[in-house]
C-alpha cells in the first residue's frame, strides 16, 4: 500500500511539474519582446537627424553591444532601451529612436513614424545579444515633442550578458541634450 501511495504521489508531482512548466512558458511568451507600434509617416515626412540647437527635446543614451573582460575578450550584451513618459497628465510623442555605432554611424532607425506615449506610459527597444553592430561605444538618440508643457521623458538602457558562469547587468541613464555652447 505504501508503494501505491508513493507511486501516486510521484505521479501527482510529475503532473504538477508539467502544469507549472507550461505556465512558465506562457509567462515567457507573454514577456517576449514586442517592438513599438508606430504611426506611419507620409512619404517624405521623415525628419533627418539634426543637431540640437534650439530645443531640449533630444535624449542621448550610451549603450554597449559588448564590453571587454579577461584581457580584452569581448562579452556580448543584450540591451533593452526603455523610454518612459514621466508626466502623469499629458502625452509625449516620440519622433525618432536612432541607434548609432562607435564611429557615430547610423545603424538602425527603430521608428517608422511617431509613437505617442500616454501619461506614465513607456515603450522599449531591444538590441539582441547577437547584434554587435553598435560596438562598445554605441548610443541611442531619441527625439520627442509634446503639445503641452510636460515633465521630460526618462530614457534608460539595461544591458545584460554572461561570460563563463558569471552574469553581468548594468544600467545606463540617458542625458537630455540642450543648446550647444560655443567658446
């Protein structure tokens, strides 16, 4: 009888593990990266990249597609850029999210049009670990506008990676760009 109870308990344990495993996979599927949904601009309306001269609606975020460890061995990193509307009452509109490499060359434009973030809403962009085009000096330039006075959006990048049996993660904060200062 004890053997039958032990066998039944083992069977219940296996069923619970299968059930919980499927729930975990469902959660992972729900959290899978989804690129931002943008409004499509009419042809010819995409704004060229311009230096910031008169407004402060541009954010610079340094990121890394890899860093170096153990005497120069590259450690590949996956980057999640998060852009957050910090205003509790007004929307902001992201007009571009551009990814540049170490040499300052445009690697990718992440928006095909504009994306409106409602109050306290956020969006994210993923640069996968296998995408090393940015290099160790990569960066994002984000431009935005708002129809009303707002709190400035917050942009941060989280980079994660692993080397051997160690994991690494760190945060890089965006910096609001303003008027250039001449000497």
